[in-house]
C-alpha cells in the first residue's frame, strides 16, 4: 500500500504550524537576523502551542508525535525562519539521546520539565579539533567513585548561552575509540567548572545562539549517565537517524520559502516588456526548484516513514540530509539570481535565505560526510 | 451558559475562483477551505466567555459540505466542546442556511444563552444569516461588534458604524452577537488542542433532520461568469509644472465623464 496523503489530523497540524510561521516568524525574521538577538518571546509562544520538543513521548508529557509529524512541523517552522528553527530543533537534537538512551527514571527527571515550561537544551558533541570526525572527541568523562568528572572543550554548541540542560559526549578511554564514547546529562547550568563562551558571530542563523562550552572538572551525578560507559556512540548514531530527517526537513522549508518568493517575484518583475517568468531561462530555474523541493520532501518523508515503521533508515536519512541541504543551497542561490540586483539587497528577503541555507550543508554531518555514510552503507553491506 | 457559535467554511482568500461546468455555482473541487475569518473572532469571544463563566459549554454549528471539516475541527482544537454539522451543498441561500442553523441548535437540546457569528462570510458577502437566525429564533441581535462586555444577563456591545465611529448597545441574553475584526485576537489551535479535538463529539445531521427542504429556497443561482478583464490603467505624466493644470483638468474630466465616479 502506498499513500502520499497526510491524515486529516496531520494536515491540521501542518496548517497550524504554517500559520504560526507566517504570522509570528516571517514578519520578524529579518529583524532578528539584523540584531542577532535570541527570539525568546517567539520561541516561548511556539512552546506554548506545542511546536517545540515534538520528540518527547506522551508518557513523559509530550505530544507523542511520530517522526512524520515532527518533520512536518519542522518544515513549516523552517519556512518561517531557518535561524529560529535551529533554536527549536536543537532542543530535539539534545533531548533525542535521552528519549533513545535513558532509563525510565531519567526520562521522567529530564524530559518532563521540558513539557511544563519552556526550557532550552544543548547537544554537545563537536569540539574545536573534532567535527566531522566525531569519533575522535577528546572530552573525557571519568569515573570518580560516587560521581563522574567531565573535562574538555566543545565548539559550535547551539543554544549554549540559554540552556538549562546539556547533553555531553565524552570518552572514558580514548584508546578504545568509538567504544570509549559515553553520553552524560548536565542538568545544572550553574554547576562549578561549566564555562559558556561568547556568542559566535555567524554568516546566517544569526538569532540562534552558538558558543563554545568548556568543562573544567565538572562533577556530574552517577545517575546522569545515559546507559553505560561506552554506550555513547550507539546513542549518537541512533540520534542521527532521527535528527537527520528533521534537519533535511528544515532544508525543505527553507527551499520552499525561497521558491515561493522567487516564483512570485518572477511573475511580477517586468524586463524586455514582459514578466521575467516568461523568459525560458527563468522558467527552467523555477522548474528545477519545484522539482528538487518535491524530491527532497519525498526523501524526507521516506526516511521518516522507515523510522516510524521500525526499519533501518540510515541510508535514507543521509540521502535526505545531503540532497535536501544541497538543493536548498542551490534554490536559495537561484532565488537571489531571479531577484537580480534586488536579491543582493537586505531590503529583500532572499539574501538571508541564501546565508541561512549554507549552514544546513554543514551541521548534523556535512554534505560530504552524508555521502561517506551512504557509500559505507553501499559497500559494507 | 450555553454558548453557540455559527461558523462557515469559505474558500481560502488566495483561491482563484472560476464558475463550475454548468455555471450554476463556483467550481469547488480543488478549493482549499478555511474558517471564515470573521468567525474566528466569534469562536474566540465564545471561548473567552466560557472561561469567565464556569460550567459553560461552547457548541459550534456549521452548515455545508462534509468532505472537508477543517473549520469545525479548528474550532474544537481552539477549545469548543462539541459541534453539529448539517450536511448541505455549498449553494444554499441565506434563508435555508439560517433555518438549518436554527434546526441544528434545536437538535442540540440546549437552549442558547448567546449565539456568536461572524458579521459576514467573505465568500458571498450576503450579510444576512446572523439577522435571519435571530429573527427566526425571536432573539435580539447586534452586528459588527468590536467590543463585548458581559455581566449577569446584561451585555454591553460596541458596534462599529460608518466612518469608524462606535455605537454602544445594551442587550440582555439570550441574544445573537455578530463579530467584527478588532474584537479580540483569535488564539491558535495548539497541538495538544488538535489532538484533544479528535475525541470531541461531532454530530452530523441532514437537511431533512433539521427541517429544511428545497421548498425553503428563496434564491437560486445561475449564469456564473468571470467579470470582464479590467482595461489597463491610464498614466498621466505631470512632472513639468507648466502642464500640470491642463493634466489635472483632463483627469477630472475623465473621472467625471468616462469613469463617472465624481
Ligand atoms: C551554527 C552552527 C551550529 C552548530 N551546532 C552544533 C551543536 O548544537 N552541537 C554540536 O555538537 N555541533 C554543532 N555544530 C557543529 C557542526 O556539526 C560541525 O561544524 C560539522 O559537523 C562539521 O565539523 P567541522 O566544522 O569541524 O568541519 P570539519 O570536520 O573540519 O570539515 C571541514 C571540511 O572537510 C570535509 N571533510 C571532513 N572529513 C571528510 C572526509 N572524511 N571526507 C571528505 N570530506 C571531509 C567536510 O565535509 C568539510 O567540508 C554547529 C556548527 C555550526 C556552524
Ligand atoms: C551591489 C550592486 C552594485 C551595482 N552597481 C551598479 C553600478 O555602479 N552602475 C549601474 O548602472 N548598475 C549597477 N548595479 C545594477 C546591476 O547591474 C543590475 O542589478 C543588473 O544588471 C541586473 O538588473 P536588475 O537587478 O534590474 O535585475 P533584472 O534585470 O530584473 O533581472 C532579474 C532576473 O531576470 C533575469 N532576466 C532578465 N531578463 C531576462 C531575459 N530576457 N532572459 C532571461 N533572463 C532574464 C536576470 O538574469 C535576473 O536573473 C549594481 C547592482 C548591485 C546589486
């Protein structure tokens, strides 16, 4: 049975998220891009409506959405503003390892507060010296008897400046490579030795908060370790199976937004006595955009559907992430092209989309790393 | 309180309307439906009134096609308690619609203390249903409401009139109130609200169930066609002061004799 239709409830969810994007996000997107201020009020409103932390299961007070529903929401929020969506999505990225790797008591303790008020979480994997090669991280999580001690530095951590909870990856023994990697939760932002750096100045996603995080002998209770020492890599890989379709969905939302602007502008802008949309060069660009958005969206839905049906989705998740991110970059670039000189101006919305699109090819595994994953799936099976 | 809200599902404002095959109505097969925007103010006011009066219920009534029920579900996701849907073609006239609403309210077995509607539907702009419902149910009604206060059985209603001026009405419940933009800010349907709405009762009725038949029809529709294309606008250049006087004269002449608007 093949069915491309969302259920009526899913359609309503999409409708509502889209309304939020159009009314609350789009009118403010350029303002927050300019000021690089964290859009706390808009994010809180999104939380109140249930648009944040869609990964939390119903047992712990969440909406209990499937991946298909989560990514539908992500696409809409990213349509509203890719930067604001990064702040929202980073919560899911940080909470997913808990959903995947925590025991019942930990889930209650860590997840439920996120359903009671708007709280912010940060996912701490990348380090100054280890990005794509996440398996080589150097942060340490050492057993110190009645607690663990964390030492090291993380880089590019989204939400860090506002986070109430940090999910931290480290190794208890770097000799053991992937098998040494462990995942621990720091739910006390004032704990001694936790240092949050200054906000990074970025090309795009400016209103999202990105900082370095340093751990100087940070003591963490034993009951905050997810699984056992050495379970971290497994948890991280499973997290990526969930989060990559989500990031891919954000690329679809950004691309759709760029396309909508470009198609409208092309019908209105007159050159050589007719709308530029009647020049074939423009028509082909717009046709390619529409085609690639649909292809991206279908990949995202399939990667999510596999996950919801308990089937392996690693390859599809990477297909979706790489294809949608690359398409989003191309589409946003061509939207600027279609706007001509106006596209290059901050008075018009598309240059921001072009800057924002770039990040999607970088975080959650670069477009190259996705191809590496795909090739590994092809040749090692 | 028994609070009722009448809502209509209308084509999305971006819809490109075209006549149907035999030109008896608009083509509805590929329309995206939304809740009539003025009805959103009605739903919001009903929910505010419910919140201020413990034990109240909000019942939504809609007459129309059953294929898409977005508007009703949205109202329940926003917080309405139950809904009644009278199945009907989209081409009912105002009289039949009002009679069907009255019938559906009777079927609910609740005596309304107040009925909220939008001031008009943005598709046919008939502006008749609220007054007809009130008349048929022998209730007072006030339309184009931008201010609403309630205490006991007394209502103080602000009504917008020509030129932006405001009239203040006092009314007693039961009463019908037709809402305008500016009355409140309609809430979003939250995601938990959408999930909860699934379990709220939606009763479907036929026109016969509510005592309406073709014999009630006062208006029948035919010969739908698109308006003629507008001729392109005229442009006047008057940068040069010497010619401005003549150009203004010419424009006034055209407005008077050709466009006949002054
Ligand atoms: C704004 C922002 C927010 C972020 N948020 C978070 C966060 O919340 N949490 C977190 O943990 N991280 C976060 N990151 C980090 C992000 O995931 C990394 O930047 C990303 O994984 C790439 O790592 P890197 O920057 O070290 O680049 P590198 O790994 O140094 O890569 C540089 C280039 O080399 C290529 N490359 C590397 N290895 C290979 C290979 N084997 N084959 C082919 N090409 C290769 C890459 O594709 C890339 O083009 C964020 C980054 C940014 C910019
Ligand atoms: C930062 C900046 C500095 C500039 N400096 C100067 C300057 O010093 N002096 C100056 O005179 N100008 C300057 N320009 C203007 C620049 O040359 C124009 O922006 C450029 O020629 C494009 O014109 P446009 O912006 O009106 O786009 P449009 O002509 O509206 O083009 C919009 C899109 O339609 C496409 N298009 C248009 N016609 C056709 C067709 N027949 N077939 C297919 N595709 C078509 C274009 O390729 C483009 O993708 C500058 C622009 C910028 C942004």
